[in-house]
C-alpha cells in the first residue's frame, strides 16, 4: 500500500500490529474524555458500542467516571461493553416512530 510518509509512523518492535491499530481509536476516546472534562463526578452516556465507543468507555473509566451507560442497537456489542465494565447497557431500536402532538 502506498501512503504519504508524513502520515505514517513506525511502530516500536514491542508493539504488535493489532496494538498499533488500536492507537487511533484510543486517541479518539482519550480526546473525547479530555474535551468533556470527565472526572470522578462525571456520569457518562456513550452512544454506540463499536470500537470507538468501547475505547471511549475504557478511557472514561480511566479518567475516573463513576457511572458509564452504553447504548447500542446490537446485543453482541452491548454484551462486550458490559464485559469490559459498563455499569449499565441499553438496547435501542432502529424502528423509528414519529408521534404528532
């Protein structure tokens, strides 16, 4: 694969390709927690239990969040979130209903 050299970073010998691949999603999670000022008094709601959502959840826990709730449409992703330490999980539906008032 040809890619611009200024966008490439050599991984240290002690970092696997799998670990290296997780650097970008992890940086997104850490950045989100910094921007949101997550701390010991911050409850967190994460919308989506994909790779970014899961590493954001782990980052929020590392930042000291006391309660983390993860929302997704997929049962398997929610079970992974729970196994990684989500306090609560919520399954939402993709069936959108609009009500007029």
